[in-house]
C-alpha cells in the first residue's frame, strides 16, 4: 500500500482539461491510482454526513472542482480527519488552494491541478 507521498506522486502525473465535471475528475484520479497500482475504494462513508471521495488504505482523497471556499473545505476535511479510518488527507483541486500542512494532527497534502498545467488560474 502506498503512503500519502506516494499517492501524491501518482496524482502529480494528472493533466486535466478545465471543462471536466467533478465525476470526470474522479475517474481521472482513479485512472492515475490504477496506473500506479494503488488500490482505492470510491465514495467511502467515514461517519454520519461524512463521505470521502476515495480511500487508499488509510489515506483519504477529496476532489474539488472549480472555485471552492477554503473555509468550507477545511470544515469538511476536519470531519474526515476526525475518523479513525483516516491517517492522512489529500485534496485534489482544479485551482490553487492554500491548506495547512496538518489538520487535526494528520498530514494534509494538496494536489492543485492548475499548477500541473504550468499556468496560474
């Protein structure tokens, strides 16, 4: 099983056009994980009102499309971090999203797709 940094490396290979929908992004992220032989489960309930997009062992991946409010994302991620199923979190977002390095004592990584495109949006 890959650790969070290994998963971030696999996701850093993504090159995604802007017009994709959120579930298209889910599919592309899952393809990147499969290409790196990283097993995952899609849409995993962690607790009441908290379902993470992907779970790779104990590393949760949340996918965000378009503009998102940082406060809303952090509130959502705190619910995920409260779960015993989560040891680390990764947020895959279309646009740059400034996040802390840890949340609730758990590592938090950001894969901002616009940075992978080589342009600033």
